[in-house]
C-alpha cells in the first residue's frame, strides 16, 4: 500500500524527492500518511479534492479485498 501511494504521489508532484509515505496502525485501520513539499500540496489534493478522493477510492477498493480499513492522511 505504501509503495502504491508513493508511486501515485511521485508522478503528480514537481519535487518527487520530498515525498514521504508512512504506514501507521491505528485502532482497526491502516493509516497511510503522505507528506509532500508545500508547493506540491495542491497537486496531490487536486481541484476540489478530486485527486485525493480518487486515491482514497483506490485504497478503499484494495482494503475491501483484504478485509482491511485503509485511510489516507495528507499531512502538511
């Protein structure tokens, strides 16, 4: 999961060397924290949050196949 989010984020941003992805287990969910450069934050979130929503939808689909709750947090 971590590598999937990293691959998507690196393809969206201008400074791929500043992309950081961490996995954290919280309660009954896997939380994936994504950090990018301040200038790239808008590219990862997208217009009206559509890009972030699409990534969350992908993670939800993968999580449902694994019977696991997966959450994406974009940390600024």
